[in-house]
C-alpha cells in the first residue's frame, strides 16, 4: 500500500485510512479520535498499549500512518518509532503528547517522526496528519518516477550495447569485404580501360564492375553504421549543405510532396564531413518520401540551440552546450511504437523485398554518432515523423572558405618512384599494377616496418609514399609518413583506408600536406591522388 498524496486525499472517503495508535490512556485515545473526526477523511484505529503490541500489529497489518503518545525519554514510543522507520520507512509517524519538550521534539523529528502535536492543541492534529500524508505521497510518487526513469535508462543502455555489438560485427565483415571489392572492382576497371577487349567481354566485365560497385555501396553503408568509415572533417555550414542539396532532394521526392526549407538566419556551423551530411539528408528524405505515397509536406529546418541541463534528460545521448539542430519532418504514415526501437538497426526494414535494405537509418545513426551527436525522434501513426539531428556547433571563427568543387578526374601518369605500403596482398598488388600502368616505378612493402627497410635502401629516390592507415605491426600510415618525412621533408604522402580503426568514434583527420583516398578506390582516383601529391595540388 502506497501512502496517499494530494489528489488521493479527496478520494479517501471511499477507503478509510488505517491508523496504528500507541496510547495506553483511554480518554486520550477518545480525544484524538474526536480531533480526527473529519468530513473528508475516515479513520480506522488499531490501538496498542505497549511497544510489544505495537510491534505485533506492525507485523500483522499495513497502516497509512502511525500515532503515538510520548511520556518520557526512553519510553516505548521511541523504540516503536525506530521499529516503524525500519519496517515501513514511507509511512508517517506522528507524536501526540502533553509532555514533550522542545528539545525532545527536535530529537524525535531527527529520528524520523513526521511531526508532533501537543495534547493541548489537538486542533493542529488533522492538518498535521494531512500534511504528513501528502508529503509521504509525493515522496512515493517521486520514487516511482525515479524508478521509471532508471528502467528507461537501463533499456536505452541495453539498446546502445546491442547497436554497438551489431556495429562491431558488421564493421568487421565490411572491412574484409572492402578489401576484396577493391580488387574485384579495380581489376574489372583496369580491363575495361584497356579498350582492346571484344564487345561481349566488355559486356560481361561491365556486369562484374556494376555488381561490384553495388556491393561496395552496401559495404560502405555498413562501415558508416559501425563508425569505421573515415571522416573527412572541416567546418561547414549546414544551411549551405541543405541549400545545395535541396534541388536534388526535390527531384528525389517527386511532384506530390512539397519541400519546405526553414534555415536559420545565421550560419549553422558544424565540424563535419560534408558528404556524410548530404547522405544523412538524402537517406531521411527518401524515407520521408516512402512514408508519403500520396503526397504531403517535407520540412527541413536548421537552428542553433543551447541545450540546458534539464533538456539533457530527454535523451540519453544528450549533452549540455551549443548545438546545431537539423530537423526533417514529414506528414507521412508515422512509425508504429513497436518499431521505434528497431529502425536504426541495420537491415531492419518494413519495405517489400527489393524496395529497402534497411541500411538508410543505420547509416544516419553511424554518421551522427561519429560526429558526437544524437538523434531525437518523434512519430505519430497517421500524422508523421520528425527526426532531429543534434551536432556540436562549431565556432564561427573556425569556418574556412569552401574548397574548389571537385575536378573531373583525369589521371595522368609519371615516371617518379613510389612506395606502396599495404598489408592486404591483393589490394597492394592491385595498387602497384595501377600505378605501374601509369608509368611509375613502384616499390612495395607489406607493413610499416617492412617499409622502413625498403626506405633504408631506396629512400633517396622515393617521391611519394602511398600507405594504408591501419597496419598490423603497430606502425600505421600516419606515423610511418611522419618518420620518413623527418628524413625527407619533401616526401609526398597519399593515405588510403577503408575504415577507421582503433578509437572507434573518433574522427580521422588527414594530417596537413597529405592526400587521402577512401577504399575501395578506382584506378583513376589512385593515379590522380598520386599525381596531385606530386604536383602539390590540394584542391580536391
Ligand atoms: N519518415 C519515416 N516515416 C515512416 N517510417 C519510417 C520513416 N523513416 C524510416 N521509417 C521506417 O524505418 C524503417 C527503416 O528505415 P531505413 O531507412 O533504415 O531502411 P529502409 O528505408 O527500409 O531501406 P533503405 O533505406 O536501406 O533503402 C523503414 O523500413 C520504415 O519502416
Ligand atoms: Mg531508407
């Protein structure tokens, strides 16, 4: 039985309140009973004349509050209070006494009594009882709220752990796949580029190339979900990203859906990968389109907001501070509550076979996590859905002018000597083959440590180091490049990676003066990166 509170007091006529009253004097009992005669509340008394009787009644029944006489220090009432506090800590205990002195009263309150009322002032008893019951009810209610909140946090933690485990698994598989696909797609491209094959062979090769590219796209999404995709960060304005991509979104969502843009008047700056931000917008927009087959409104908004301490309780990932908020609201079918927990899992889809892989939101989730942000979601069946993406805001001073738009890739070769370092033999051979076909002299090594060996003998003629970021013997690409550049500051560096290993979730920033390409890469992209490095061309 929970103690009653403010709203319950009005309903107590339907149930009388049970009181255990320790008092040996019958006339005092009668006075107290009269003092508690009330139109709104009914009381049912159980009397005890000694500490032993009080203890027995406590074992037998449940009570809404306790009353007790107080005669002298150390009498039964003091031990009864201790017992009641121990067994029913939430049930209020009030003293009714003719003799209690101020000092004793304070002591009793300190030991957990809710109040004391002098027998000469029994008109205070009813209000004191009401007050004590109300306070106990409120305490109980806040305990329930705390408990519910604790359960929610536990469930959210479990969900986060599940996502992490799926991410680890998916990321591991995707990483190996990425290497395999680099080889498949790469060789197919090399053969196609020869231009000397018979048409039927070109057709078959094109099929291999196309299927490989599709597989690479899926793999890439899995890598993003598991936060193993390398992030190319710089300070960008979300308003600019949204503005630039809105034309494409418009074509994507089609006629019957109205696109509304409400961008913040001031730039909405974040330190982020622009390509990934575009992908977030695209994935959310495609989902919104699918949720509105008969048309509707897709509203995209940006704003800069300050998250306060209280607001962080709304979401487990939330933190205080300055954030950029990108929201996308649709007036579509909404998401059933039972699906809400699962929609960010990879391969969770409610679409018919062939219409969705269930990777769209997993990708969004991975990207947002990798940018130290979180997603808030509201959805109502039949009314629509709103995704709010919160990312740490970047200070305006950090903005750098936009780079030139990507140039079309026109790889040209050269005759310089290059060192290719890559632990995956098939990928290494492929890279070597590509670069040799462009005229370069190519040395190779299977690890960072092997590369140091090659460097010892040939360092003086190596113009470009092409190295994988993550290698097994502990010497990664960035450190290798730094070491070699100490000896030869003019050395050009091209870093490659299919994913970000090690500290999951931390963004990788290519060190200044290095070029970076993402696996799986196409032959021209590799050749162009090497040429750009040689020509000190950092525009791409
Ligand atoms: N805006 C939305 N309105 C209603 N349901 C949505 C919305 N966004 C996502 N969902 C639900 O979440 C599921 C998962 O979305 P997700 O983008 O991950 O995969 P998908 O769209 O099914 O497939 P994919 O994006 O890989 O083509 C969807 O199948 C759909 O049921
Ligand atoms: Mg989708």
